[in-house]
């Protein structure tokens, strides 16, 4: 197995994980918009796993991952802003 192929697969998996979390956030924002309660434990656990995986990301994937993570942070900020204040 060549390292370039392995790195490409790791990068693809990491970007797919970011995309999956973005989808989770979109659902959460929609539910909040409908004034429904949401449970964030699952999202938090996924973000923790994503962060750990990012630390092991191949160097070649860092620029693409960074861009996607910045987008994810923006979406998470949007979720925070959509949530009612206590």
C-alpha cells in the first residue's frame, strides 16, 4: 500500500466526517428554528472524534481540512446564535 494512496484515503475520510457533522448541525439548526429541543451530546462526541482525527491528518490534507473546519465553525456559531438564551 503506498503512502500517497493511504494519505488520500485518510483525507477523504476526514473531509467526509466534516461533511457529516455539517449535516448534523444543519438538522439541529432546523429543529431549533421550529422551537424544538435538541440534544447536543452526540454532536459534541462527533466533534471530539473529528478533532482527534484532524491531529493525525496527513500534512497534504491540512489546507483542505482547514478550510472545511473554518466552515464548520461558522455553522456551529450559527447554531449557537439560533439557540434561545436561558
